[in-house]
C-alpha cells in the first residue's frame, strides 16, 4: 500500500509541476497574433513578421494550425469561446463568412479601404476583393462593406507543355486560341500515339488534357468557362434563375464540346476518374500536353519537376461573341477580430502585408499570385501569365445566386457520361432540366 | 484406400495455402511501412518518377532535415510526456472503475456503466467545441493538464469495458483468500486484481498509447502555443495546402512510428495473452 501511495503522490506532483502551467506571454512590446493554415507560406510569413517588427516595433506572431480542416474547427471553437486572435482567416463558403460577421467576430474594414481616395482598396485586383465584400441588399443580411483583405489570388486555367508541343511539331510560343485549334491538336496527339509522323513512327504514349475531373467541381469549372464564352454571363445566370432551360441549344453546345474533345483525342485516357494529384504528376513528368489546373500548380510542378517547360493559357475560345471566363478570385484572405484590443494595429499590419513589396516577396517565395495588382511586375513569368488572366476571372461565390447542388451534380456527372460515351449531350441536357424543374417546384412549394 | 502419403500431401497443401494466405496478409500490412521507409530515402523530384521500393540514391539526410525542420526534439518529449501521463491516468482510473463495476453493488451502477459505454459511441470530433468551451471556462485551455484530462476521458470507456469483462471472469476465490488475510478493498484492487490483469492492461496500454501518440486534432484546437503541441503536429510542417514534401513527411512518419513499434514489440507477448484470454471480447 505504501508503494501505491508513493506512486500516486509522485504522479500528482508530476502533473502539478509539468502540466498545470500555460506558457508565459511576452510582455512589454505590442503583439499581434495571426492564425493561419498555410504551411507553405509559414517561412515567408515569419520573415515578413521580422521585417515588420524592425520597421514598426510591433511583434507579429504568425501561428500555423494545419491541416485546413483542423484549422477550421479551431476557429469555430475559438469563436464560441471568444478566443479568436487579432487576425485570422475563414475557410468555407460565403455564408460561413457571413455568420461570423453577424456573430460580431469580424471587423468592418470599409472605412480603411475607402480612406485616402480608396488607396488601399484600389491596390487590389477588383475580383480579389469581391469575395470579401457584401453588397447592398445581400441575401445574407450582412451590413454592406468589406470585411477581409485578400493576401493572394488564384485562377484556374489551362497549361500546355512546351516540350511536347515541339514533339508534335507545334510552335511552343503559340498555344491554341480557338476550340478548333485545340481539336486539331487532339488529332495530332492521337496520330502520335498511333505512331504517326509527329513521333517519328514510334508510339509516343502521350496524353492530351489531364485534370482532376474525378472531382466533379473541376469539370463544372471547365464547362462554366465555355458556357460564359458561348452565351455570356446573363444567360448563365438566367439559367440558374430557371428562366433558361438546360435544353437550350447553347447548353447542348457546351455539352457537345466534351464529346468533340473526346472524339478528337485531346482528352487524356481515364480523365473522368482522374484525381488532380495524378493529373499533376502526369503533366509534371512530360506525359501530358495540356492540363487544366489552378495557379497553385506552379508550386506543385516546381516540386515535382523543376525543369518542366510550360506555359499558361486561357481555354481556347469557342465563340467570339463573349469573352472566355475562368474561375478565379481571392485565394486566401485575412480578417480582423472585432473583439480584439489591437484592431487598429491589426489593420495597419494588414495594410503593410498587402503592400506591393510584401506581396511581391510573398509571390516570389511561395509562388502564389499576389492580390496587389501593383506587385505583378516583380513576380516570376509563369505567375505573371496567370495574373494576366485575372480580368477574365469570375467565381460562383460572387454571382449572388447559386445553382441547386443536385443540378450541378447531375450536370457534371452527365458530362462524365458523355466523355465515356454512355449518354448523348441531348440526353444529359434533358435529365438535368428535369432535375432543375423538380427542384424549382420544391422551392415554390416551400414558399 | 487413402494412404499415409495422401494425408501427408493433403496436410502439406493445406499448410501451404494457410501460409500463402498469411504471407499475403503480412505483405499487405507491411507494404505501406516499407513504402514509407523507401520514400523517406528518395528526393522530392524522384519520388514521382521512381516508384521502385529500392531507391537509386539514398537520401539519409532527409531524416536529419525532418528532425530539424519539423522541430521534432521538443515535440517528441511532449508526446512522450502526454502518452505516459494519459496511459497511467487511464490505467489507474479505468481499472478502479472497472473493478468497482464488476465487484461492488451500489445504486446506479448499471446506469453509470451504460453511460460510459454510450460515450464510446460519440465520435471525438463531435465533442471538440464542447470540450474547448469547457476547458476555457475551467481556465485549462492551452495547458498540458487540460489536454491530458481530455485524452484520459477519451480512453476511459473502452478501457473500462475491457477491464470489466476481464474482472467479471476472474475467480472470486482469490479475493476471498486475500480478504481473509486482511486485505482492504483498495488492497484487493492493487494486490490481486491489477497483477492478474496484466495481459488486459497490456492491451489497454498499447491501445491508448497508440491513440494518444497519433492524436493531433484535439491538441491543435486546445493549444495556442506551439511549444505545447505533440509530435504529430510537427508532421503537418511538411504538408502544405497544395504541395507536400513527401520525402520529409515519410522520414517524419518513420521517426514517429518507431516508439510505438517498440512499445508494441515490448508488450507483444502480453497482448497475445490478453487476446487469447478473451480480453477483447466484443
């Protein structure tokens, strides 16, 4: 028994000595705490924190909590306990962002954005800021204003492999600009795989377009690009509102493009079951002529194959009626805690962090696109190619209305069926329209 | 008529089939580990091109880089401290509780036991926010003590269930003899029940040690201070939003797997005993 008592006492003393104390906070200097989830940007953030401390005398603690899903849980739990740091980011949809604002966790940055003839606001790409803005009469019931500062942006577009272009006898400086040119390249890829002249009689094993189309949102993104190009934004939004049916000739045209791409050989084998990591691997290893990927791929390809020679391009246009649209906008944004005692200092730091020099440093060291449009002249060429297309960027988050998720699912899975030859574009359009009508009827019933 | 040779051949064939099956199961289990070690010795650009298990060039420096860049030193100590503290806490509390549930008759015994069992059904992530708010109110958030308490709580239900099942089957005559010798209730637990339950305790130790060693989401939520984080958090250093440094991640995983493999090897004979004695009933 004596041994037992000794053991339990030792344990209790041990707990008291080692476990009970929280680490001491540094005192004296003003400290701003920032929570983030961006592992790849952590060293650059730490460097910027040092620079800011040297410049402004304010210590900035960047605290990394990864992976992103665990970070989201931490932010939600901290919001419940009112323990959010001075600056943090929110991952999720716009309605999550709105719920944080309405719960009083996010500071309205509008006065700072608008100050000095909107100097801060005008430094950003307009579309990067849109994700953080709530307009008059927004459906979330949030007071109009800007509630976050973007620190980087992203676009999703096409990439082409310059080495494989040369092998196919194409000019690596001239990527296809029309849909017909894209289909022609598809035919060349098929010929090369059959052992045609482009490969000197040998079967090349070359793949066409690779992308993570097993994740249907990427198909949706690609299809939306062409929908905007053929019928324009208004008609796409009218379809979402239920005013234009999916059986409209323009929508059938969009669906037919996938059939044409499959038939021409421009799509890689098994693209409908391909995850993006596999697609990235194929493209980075010079095995695919095209990729459809986000601007984050610059970093991915650099890690997989630093010598990869490639360029970024807009998806080749199928119509001259409307401009080609790509998905893009703010990549990551930071918000200031409404309850923070250091709100003013936090805003000052965000203004500094989103300044052209700091943004250029972030872009150079992390290969992410800067949110500050004045920083693009100082970034690597391939990133600048992505940034150049920012004017073509759009995103469902800024459309102000969204399609029923079951309709999106049916549309995207329908495209997969077209690619594998299971259904025709007309069949898919009809099926999607039926689901759309069913959902609209349900909505009317609820009202 | 079937001869002896026939039976010998039949036995040999069945043995061969059994061994082939066991070999395939063992290969399936070992392959990820071998792949992990193999990948930890490759470079980032080679890992996507060379899929062979034997790397062409061995990059042993990955282990040094993983240790230094991940800051494994401090996290390693933290994880050892949390694992030891939680496992000891679980063993003491669950064995006492299981013994009481098995041997004593008191009001509400069944309800309390079923409440513990019901807790096994709640997934841990479902209780994160509640735990966070509770620890915050108790001023135990961002403290090792708060984390240890949470992890003890997480491991209690299963451990009580395992130990109670064992104590229920334990012959009462041994305790009667000890009682005649003047043993108190707590003495019975310490001198009789605990020494006899070594095989089950081994299962409880390995099960909970593995659980605490691999846990990181709760730690990430409760701790704001990086110096308090456990080892698993260090692994996230190599895993970016879009880019993952696979060689360093695999080197880090190999480092983190070693202690738990050692614990398992040390406890192996007790675990086998525990399982064969019906410790993991249900």
